[in-house]
């Protein structure tokens, strides 16, 4: 009899534990959905990290470099100004890590008078368009903001919850930057926006190949990223004097001829951008190699060290000349 009673008590306890876990899970999901909803409402498309660089455009530069980290770390705007006969300050670098076209478009729309007379040069990377890349570090937050809360949760839970945490955190940071008018009143970034990497990473940290690089993982160019980001490029065209979209090179140690998977994927994303350029009227500059830019000039598979900055800048600016 005692065993039966004990068994019944244990059964009821197990059911209570299970019910408690279910209720806790439901409450947690509901609370998290509410937090995502708040983040979507307060989100602004100019992220905090871009707002910090936008004081550079207050002087109305007519050559503006924007986009992702390969422009941030390897385009010297001061050198570009000297090469093109502009006064120092007439070129600026507002690129930032994991920069996306939607954010550049938002910056232009916030202060259209500062961009309307400028040649805007935007660099793009595969992860910006590849729906298969959902990691927190590089997922375009302005794309995430355009998804419904249901789409956000089904896209990123449970394995990519970090992406949603970053979206929430950055939504509040961007709103704070907007409220503080950092883009207009913040301090001027040094070196006209250029950041410098001074040493290469260890050789054992370099990817073995690019065909399986994380930027090309789960390859898919038919999702919201490709749709929203190419549309943003198109929407920039009437708002600036000229728009050029740049596909920067990878390190010379990787050879397209010996990596069919990389070549196929890279060609597809370049074709996506080029097609948008033909439809919407912007130029596309696909840079696969830069004369004089060698392996020793690279910090990693994507970014150059200090010695590579003038080489890349001179080549890029030369290609931009009419």
C-alpha cells in the first residue's frame, strides 16, 4: 500500500514538474516575444557604430566610402582626396564592421543634403546577401528589423538566439544614439574614418579554403537579405550624385581557379549585385586582384594590414575615375 501511495505521489510530482517547465517555457517565450516587439518599435536603421562615424559627413565630402569592414580597414580617405585633387576632408570613410546597404540608405535619408552631391562608394560582402549566414556577428540588423516577431523567433531560435540578443541590444543602442544626435553632433573620428590592422593573424587561423568559408555557408540568395539589401542599393541611386558598389578582393593565397565551389558562389553573388546595378543605374566594380597587393599585405583572408592600405586605396580610386 505504501509503495502504491509513494508511486502516486511521485507521479503527481513528476506531472507538476513537467507542467511547471511547460508554463515557464511559455512565459519565457511570451516575454521574449514582447521584448522583440519593443526592439522592433524603437529600432532605427542607422546603428550606433555607424552614427559614430557620420559626423565626418557634416563637412559635406563629395567622395564617401561606405559599406563593410574591408572598406573600413583599407580605404584611406585622406589619400583618396589627395589623389583626386580634393581638399583634405572632401573624402570620408564611414564604413563599419558588418556594414549593410540598408544602414547607408538610412543615413542618406536622415541627412539627404549631405549626400546628394556625393559619389558614394559602398563595399559589399557575401554574408550581406546569403540567407544561410545567421550568426550574431554579421547578420544585417536592419533586415532582422523587417522580419515579424514570429519570423524572427522561427528563424533564430534556438541555435541562433545570440542574433536576437544582439538585435535587441543594438536596437536600444541605435535609439539612444539617435536621441543624442550623435550622427550630427558627435566628435570627429580620427583618420577620416580609417581603422588600421597592424599585424597579421597566425597562419593556423587562416581558413583552408574559401568555398567552405562561413560567409558562403548554407548558400541561399533568395531570402530577405538579398531582397532588402539590393533594394536598398537601388533606392540610393536617386539620392546621391553617383553610386558605385564595390566587391573587394580576398587574400592572394586563395586561387579562384582551384576552388570551384568558391568561384561558383562568388560569381552568383556578384551577378546578383550586377543585375541590380543594370536595373537601377549604379556601377559595380568587381575587384578580384590588385596589382602589387601581395599575401604579406594581408592580416587575414579579407583585410589588409597597414602596408596594404595605400596600395588598395590607390587602385580603388584609380578605378573610380571617370
